[in-house]
C-alpha cells in the first residue's frame, strides 16, 4: 500500500522560510547588480583572486547570479535555482580557499549563504520536505 505524504507546511515554518529565502535573494541580487555596473571594488577583488580585472567577466558573473537567483525566487523553479546557486557558491568557496582568505569571514561565507538558501527553501516548500524527510 503506498504511503501518503503530507506536503503541507505550517504557517510559522513557511514564514521563517520566506524570510530566510528573502535575505538570500536580496543579498544575491545586490551582489549581481554590483557586478553588472561593475564597481571598482568588484574588479579589484576579482583581480586579487586571480581572475583579472575584467569588466566583461564581472558582468557575466552578475548576469549568472541574477538569473540563478530569479530561478530560486520563483516557486516552480526554486529547486533548480538552489542547485545552480549551490554550484556558484561552491566556486566562490574554492576561490577563497585557493588564495588563502580568512576562513570564517570570507571562505565559509558561501557555506553560510548556502545553508540559509537550502534551509529557507526546505521550510517553505512542502515538496522538498517530502523528498528529504528528517526522521523524528
């Protein structure tokens, strides 16, 4: 007999998930926007990280960030967006490891953001909770 999975999310969990996801979305949209301009702080940081001070690369990364963030913010494509953003944040972590950035403030920032990204999605999406159930 197949089991019925309840995909209903409680109101407090849904609100908490939306707030967490909202913080992630706002941060990543801001991050993408400053790469589109691109501000000097962006190109200087990219140069320090070994990517060169390329305006074209900064703009490309800005577009990727914004597109993936928009995918994450729209419910039907949120899991795809979360997967793409996880890869993007993993690349940021690897870049910081490569240049020896401070561990807790720079290198692990992508991990913190990724945990908020997936945590917010888990709390607001009953289908994801059904796919990844935690046992009590």
